[in-house]
C-alpha cells in the first residue's frame, strides 16, 4: 500500500506557487490577493479559513479575512460581496460554507463575480467545467485530480465509484474523472444515499472516492484488493485522548481498508491540503483571467 500524501504533494505545489509569486514580483506584476469571508464561530470553518490564510502567507499571496457574527443579515453579506467584486486589489475571494440558515447560500454563491470565484462554485464556473471550457475548477475535485496526477496513479480505463453526489465534490469529480484526458478516461459510477447494493458496486471498483461525511463508512468488505481509495470525508468526532476533545475522521475505515489498497489517502493529510493547494492555484489563475 502506498499512502497518497496530500500534505507532501500540496507542499510541492505551494513551493511552485511561491516561485511564481517571486517571478511576478521581479516582473513588477501584481501580487495575488485572496480574501475570505467567514460568518460565525464554527470550529471547522475557522480551522479551514485559518489554513487558507496560512497558505497565502507561506506562498507570498496577500490575504484578507473578513469576519461577521452569525447574526449578520443577508443584505450586509451581499453588499460586502459586491464591494469585493469591485475591489481591484482583491483578485479572488471565497465565502466559507456552510452559512447560517437565514442566509441563502445559492444566492450568495451566485453574487460572486465568476472571474473572482476561486472556489469554483458559481454556476458559470461549474457550467464551464462541464463543457471543458476555461474557468475555475471546484477546489476539492481539482485537488484530487492533481493528487492522482502527481502521484502517477493510473486512471485510464479504470472503473471508478464516487460515493456522494454533492455539487461541490461528488458530481463535478464524476464528470472530471470521466473526461477524455489524463487523469481521466474512467468509467464512472456516481452513487448516493438511494443507491441499492452499494457494497456490490464498490467491491468491483478499481478506484473508490468516498465523499459523504459518515465516519468510517467504507469498510474492508466493500473494497477489492488493490483498489485506489480516496477519502474526502472530514467529520469531527469526540475523542477524549485528544487535547481539544475531538479527532477528524474520514469516510473510510483506514485501519482495515489500508492493507487492501494499492493507494489510499489519510485523514487528515490527504484531500484537505490538496483542496487548499487548488484554491491557491485558482487564485493565481484569477490574475490571468482578469488580465493582471
Ligand atoms: P454533502 O453535501 O454533505 O452530501 C453528502 C452526500 O453523501 C450526498 O450526496 C448523500 O446522498 C451521500 N450519502 C449520504 N449518506 C450516504 C450513504 N449511506 N450511502 C451513500 N451515499 C450517502 O457532501 P459534501 O459537501 O461533498 O461533503 C462530504 C464530506 O466531505 C463531508 O465530510 C465534508 O466535510 C467533506 N469535505 C471535505 C473537503 C476537504 O477538503 N477535505 C471538502 C469538501 C467536503 P444524497 O444526495 O442521496 O443525500
């Protein structure tokens, strides 16, 4: 079994981006600036946003963190998005999800200028992704593709089962892996909570991607020997042995699945760091798209 080390691969990408920023500096070009809007005090969201800001610092990007209380009105948030859309200093920005119930996430997502939508969630960018046109790829699927590519995992002609059909992970990933390119050319099965006989389907797969948010859902009996297993899930579960009282668990029962795999991602340290690396790649690309 070979570990697909997202931390190591993302460090490699971040170093490339750091050099690209230095080059831009030498050429007198603008330094990329990523802004992040964080609403409320959810521990997971704060951790993700802080990791994104830290990655910006390491690469040499400028960053701004804009925080609101979870009582913020939709109007205030929409006005902020409008001002970021028009701020020439900010090249790309994200609104960390989830948002409180009184705020319409789809409305917020659609308010972001697609040229600054470095999360790749805007319908224009998702549409471009489906049609294989230039735009921003959603960060997590793009990170998984990059992880596969840089670790030379063969996908050509393989059967791939994606578990989970969210708009930001499972659905776009199933399209990207089925595309006629490398990595790609998989025969993809997209599964979800209504799928019957999931175990029979996953046990036939060469590649399994679990993106459901159910800790340790994928067990050894669901995986064939030699499969590639990518674990997207990140759920906080109580763990008294940890200083903060919780541990991050993936959707894969790593302790029993790892021995059967050819490749597997750990949680943490697999897909998470690759998502952040993709966001950074998108932020640098934003400058090209905006002609800066
Ligand atoms: P989501 O919107 O939470 O949706 C979950 C998906 O899983 C749905 O499509 C659901 O099916 C499916 N599902 C739930 N139970 C299932 C079951 N028993 N069998 C088969 N399918 C089942 O998904 P998401 O936003 O993609 O998040 C999934 C996980 O990935 C979460 O743990 C999230 O925290 C994590 N995540 C991690 C990263 C990262 O960077 N590491 C990024 C994004 C998300 P239905 O459609 O039928 O309801």
